[in-house]
């Protein structure tokens, strides 16, 4: 992910708001690995808002598999940590090691190999 860089905006204090500059393909890969575990959860107290936010992000990327930078990175990277914390609090199973390994391998590829220049 470091090879793609980050987007940063001032926050009015010492710590700016940051998120990775992921491609549409990256976001689809991440969502594909995590989404089945989210949808399998029966939502309990505190889960409805984060699930709604997550589903709005996933519905937005479901059809998008582009190699260009994903335009809604900020929303995606805001929803992802909240959803992971919720899954952890519910002791949800997570994807097995082969899925994580494949995801990490894909995300570690330099962007030059993945972004088409016209």
C-alpha cells in the first residue's frame, strides 16, 4: 500500500486526516475478502450504523474494478476500520490465511504494474 501513497488533508490540529490511495481493484479485493463475514453477522447493538455505512461503500464498488485510483477512498477507509472493530467485538470468524495471503500479495504489487497510463 505504501507504493500507492496516501492522501492527506489538514484537520486543524497536529494530525492531518490520511487514507491510502488505493485503486478500484484494491478496494474490490479488500471488500471481497471481508464482505461475506460482515453480511453473515446478525447485527446487534452498535452494528446497524457501521453495517449501513459499509454496505453503502460496497454497493458503490461492487461493479468497479478499475486500475485507476478509487474516487471514494476516503469513505471506504473510514468505513473499513469501524467494520473490522465491530467484527472483532462480535468474535466473527475472519477469512482464512490463504485469502489474507492472496490479498496482501495483490496489495503489495507496485502501482506502476497495476495502473494503466493512456
